[in-house]
C-alpha cells in the first residue's frame, strides 16, 4: 500500500504539471457528510443552502450551476484569503493584479472593479456601492472564520437582484458555537507574516459568543505584465477584529449579532491592473454590524429578518469615497400547498456617501443619497412527484431615480434516480454603477492618460440567459457535473476614446454574446486519493469592442480556456499532500493571469490540537511566465494551535 501511495503521488505530480485544477462542487467535509447520510432529500433543504430565498432548498436540487467549498476544501486548498480559495472553482477566474488587489470574474468577465457578480458575507452584500465591485483590501475577512463558500454561476437576479448579473458568491462564516475555545494561527514566509487569534465561550445555556483578531504584513512583489516585470505596491499592513454572538431556541428561533472592523495601509507604486495613476501611501477601512433573526414556523416554512449597517472608506489615486449603507431584508417561506412551495421577500437599502476629490477627479456632487427597494416571489411547482419541478420567480428592483426593473426567471428540473437534468431562462436588467456619476476622471489606459467625462444619462444593461445542465452520481466515489450557457448582452456600458483630445466618453452601445461549458468531476479512485478536474471553455463575441479601461471588466472578445486539477492525498493518518495546478489561456487577456499555475500544500497533524502546514504557490512561475503572474514563487509555513 505504501508503494501504491508513492506511485500515486509521483503520477499526480506528473499529471498536475501537464493539466489543471478542480471544482469541488460536490465536496462535503467529513463531519457534515456523516450527518447528511442520515437525512432524506427534504431535510437537505435546510442544511446546505442558507443563502437568501433559496435557504430552504437543497443545493443538490437546484436548476442551476453551483459549487460549495466546505471548511475542509478551503483548508486543503492552502488558501490564505477568500480570493485564493475561489481559484479552485470551475467557471471562476481569479487574478491577483497587485499586492492588495484581486480581479474575480464569472463566465468571462473579470476586473478589479468587476460589477458582474454579487458577493455576500453571511447574505450581506460587500460590493462597493460606489464602484459596484469588491475592494478586497478593505474587507480583510480572516479565512479561519469562514465555514464554507457557496458559488452559484449564472444570473440569479430574480432572487438576489440586479447585482447578481453573472453569478453569486456567498461567504458563510462560522457560528459562535463553531468558534469555541482558543485558536492561534501563525503564518510566515516569503510573502510576509500574519497572526490570527480567536476566543469563544458560552454566555448562557443557549447563547454563545466568539471574538477574533488578525494582523498581517506583506512586503509586496513584482509581476509579469505583458512581457515585462512591473513592481507592485509594497508594505501592505492590515488589521481586523470581529465578534459574533448567537442565541438559539431549540424549537423555533435563532438570533445572531455580528460585526467587524478592518483597516489597511499600503505604499502604491502605480500598480498593474489599477487604471488610476498613483504613487503614494494610502489607507482604507471597513466596518459593519449585522443582526439576524431566523424563525422556523413549520417543517419547511420559516421567516428571516436581516439588517446591517456598513461604513467604508476607499482611496483610489487622490480620490477618497466614504460610504454608508443600511441594508435590510425580510424573507418568508410557506409550507407546501398542494404542488406549490412559495417563497417571497422584500428588501430596502439606504445609501449615502461623501466624496473627497483631488487633481485627477472632479465630480458634480460631493455626496449622494439614495434609497432602493426590492421585492421578489418564487414558486416551486411539483409537476411530477419527486421527479419534475418547475420554478418560476420574479424580482422587482427600484433604484432611486430610475424605472422599475423586472428580473424574471423560469427553471425546470428533472430527477431520475442518481441523475438530474435542468434548464433555465433568466432576464437581468441592471443600472450602471455609482462610479458613473456626473464628473470627470483622469485615468491611464495603455500608457496614455485620458479624461473621462461622465453623465448619468446611461441606459440599463440587459441580459438574456439560457442555461442547461446535467448531474450524475455514478457511485459514492464518482460524480459528474456539466453545464452549458448562452448569454446575450445588450446596452452594456463601454467607452469611446478620442486620441485627438485625450478624452473617453461612456455610452450604452456594447452588445454581444457569451457562451460556454463547465465540466467538473469528483473522483476518489482510492480511499486515500481524491481527484477533482474541471474544464471551463467559453467564448465572447462582441461587436466593435473599443479599448477598455483595465479593471472595469471589459469583454474578452475571444475564447477562454480554463483548466484545473486538484489532487488530495492522505499520505498517512497524520499527513496530507495537496496539489493544485491550473492553466488559463485567452487571445485577449485583459486583467487575466494567463499561463500555468502550480501550488502545493504539505500538512502534518502533529497532535490533535496542533497542525503544521508548508504551502508553496506559483511554483512554475520561473518556468512559464504568464501575464499578471508573480515574478517569483512563494513559500510559507502555517501553524494552527487549538487550546
């Protein structure tokens, strides 16, 4: 058996150097798996999926394309941040464009300020109200506090609204009960040093609480950008602290209160991937508090109320945006009525900000106040008992000063033994981001400086999406997930560049299609070996695409090949070896980390309370220098101590 394991390790290393990475769509951590085996299909509706309005439906019975990264998946990926963990998901492209910046794209769109997908933390939107993208440098959510990450690809605007244009990523943190005791996680290596510490305990018999803090320093690194080496930003210092308190009534109610404050400083060096020129020190901060009440009124019915307040300060070049957001929603799921299972909800968001402008930015309004409303309804209709289901849904979004935006969908699911077939149609309608407010901005595009004159007289971006999928459970050790999609975009915002006046003007004139397939396999050929390959092939065909502004998710207008392979090897009872490789290629590589990637994690469980990990990233960077890739590999040691 030892020789077999060594042979498998050697073979895996060869395969991983040639092909690329995983999509653990069906992955479950070991503790959860044991519990799930005891549940029938209907009980699963309340276990895995807790994202709004779908939390009562099993993720394995959704007419859509999805992936779940469990706590064990995240640990074995060797990820030190949430964006790093998302690299293993099929259909997701993650590029680190600078020391403190990531570009995350779903199904063909990617950019530092990508606005084409919705990202949530415990169902709370973390997309910047100003840029309509996620500023990861201001979030600093410790990966040790994350329980799982739910990724749903494709438009789900009928449930989550217009921001979920191409998909939804919901980061679920651990409850206070799951953070009991004391934990210390120390990481040190060529990328810097970080320290995380957590303490949890009981407030009463039914109430628990946990607090945590994290500090980190990264010196920065160089990047390969279009055939040359660019110096990235340096001296990134981050700190965060948070808490969570939960009270659980064993019969009906659960209350949660949580919050976090995070801040960072960095010395920017005109970082690649950032369209705004900057060579200075900058600081960002972000803080939030959220309350959640969840009441179960029946076997499959319940209601949930969530409300949060978020304040953030984001600096880009010499402009600073300080925003405040109050976000609330109420969701109700009714008991099954004959063949109908109805869920509905209402929500509201109040936003206000203060804009400090500088030499590169002049805006008409220094502050904006805006009130948004939304309402949705979804009905899951049983056409044939335990076999055929039709889901129809509609969400209405009203954004201050604009017309009512309908977001309908229809989804069909057929289940037969260990197989699932599904079809879906969705229509999405979204308003461009707040960063398109009246004013002018000075930006750099391909070494040339332009002044962008903005107006709010832009049409809503529109999407018609057609999807199909197939899932097959061949055995307990072999699972297949296939999805196809065709997206038709219209009235997308793009820019008209005038080199004679060095001006860039936005207009709603870009249209085109995006189509592709995602194939993921989860295979355990031996008890000690799990292989998770995935292939994502997509193509974008847009008419008359002008030069785009880096960072703002322009269409690629070419084929994209994204191949991944993950190998999880249990060398012995206390030893783990995890390998991940990827290959990304596109003729039009805007904001993409093209080329090969190879990461390794070696872990030793020295004691029940002590875990030692050796993590290597970008180990092929000296062999194959891709675009937007670090110029040298990195290595770190992570020590986790529970006491």
